[in-house]
């Protein structure tokens, strides 16, 4: 099953505001295609908006990428344990990641890097190896917007479950500061939605196969409907034994991205119960069973 989030061009068919025009641009960044759609008064304003949005994404990529030798993650982890002044985007992402970790009782954890690296060796690790990798998880404290304390010398971050949503929100905020608030940022399927297009009450987004109208929120997809995929549970250091595709609508793209990752790890009962317990969070789960597609949704999921 292919996870997809499709965005339709228009909403309810009302007459648009002729003073604003639709512009769209895309760029490969953060290991995927980032797309920005915005409404501006003219091409010059749109070009300035795109420059600011993509510049913001470059800053986030530099801060969070664990592959860039010149990035903030590599530079910070190389310092080892202790208190360090570091990149403000890295600190902000870690602060939000810790919030989601606590909210999901550890089903989401950006310090899972050592476990991910272990399973990338294309073999089944031993119990002792998994325990040793998990012992390297956790262990950081955010002291301020620029100061981070590492509690271990051999840590490894993995922002794959939150970085795109975080970046989409940063880019949307960059547009808003330029006076462009009718916009969306889509980074590889993680979408941050601002105010809707002129004359519309929302952006029409296809979540799974539902057309839903949304505004000023975030949407993300994660997981797989196939068993056996290596989606790792931070709570055990092992692949999950179930499989389901996940779509999440939340108050912003960061929460949608991170919760979609957590709900891929949780059982279906856990995921639906968790979403039902949080305002402005909705989830759709799909999986294959007995040759049929099954679906569960949280209460109040938007749309028909």
C-alpha cells in the first residue's frame, strides 16, 4: 500500500479574491521534494515568499540532518557529554520531540538512532546488542533556546519522525512573517496548512481516500499496511509485530508528523484511544486482514 496525501487545487467553489494570485514552487530538500503553494498580490511578493520559505528549510536541514558532516547534529554530538551552546533549530526540535515522547509514553523517541543503526546492518541483532543500543537512548536536557546538555558520550539522534513536520511549520511561519498567510507547505507528504485560498473555507486534502476540507492545521502519513517492515518500537528496540498505515490530522504539522510515527508503533487500540484523548488530533488506520482492507478512525475525524 502506498501512503499518500493529495492536495486538491480548490475548495468549495466560491469566487476567489482577485487581488491575490496563486503561485507554486518546489525544491528538493531534506531528502525529498518540498512544495510551497501560496497566494500573493504579485509575482515579486511570491518570489520573496518562496525565498524565505526555502531558506528556512535549508536552516532546518542543516540543523537536523544526521547525514551532514557539517550539520548541527554532528557538531553537537561530537562534543560528548556536558552542556553546550548549539543551533536554535536543533534545540527547538529536541524540545518538541521530548514533549511528544512524554505525550506518547515513549512510543516516539528521537534518540532511537543507535537502535536504527543496529538494525540497518541487515541482520537480526542479539538481545545483548539491542540492550546495549537502547542504553544509549535518552539522556539530554534542554536548558534554554541555545543550550543543550548531553548526558552521554555515544548518543545518536534520528529526526526522521518529526523533521519534515517541524520544517513545514518553520517554513509556514517564515511566510506568515512576510504577510503571506494563505499558504501551505508540503514536505514529502507532511503538510502544514495556513489560512485557506481566497474565497474558500479550507484546503481540500485527500487523506487515505477521503476528501476533507482543512485549514490552519497539519496532516501527515506514516506506517505500512504490510507486516514484517522494520518499523522500530523505541520502547523495545525491536520491529513492531503488527502493520498499519497511519494518517493523522493535528493542530500543526509537527504534531501530525510525530504522532503519525508514534501511532505506527502503537497497537491499533492504543493509537485510536490516544488520539481520542487529545483535542484536535484525529487518526485513520488501515491494514490488510484476510485479503481485505480494514479501517479504523478516531472519533470526530473530519469529513464524511
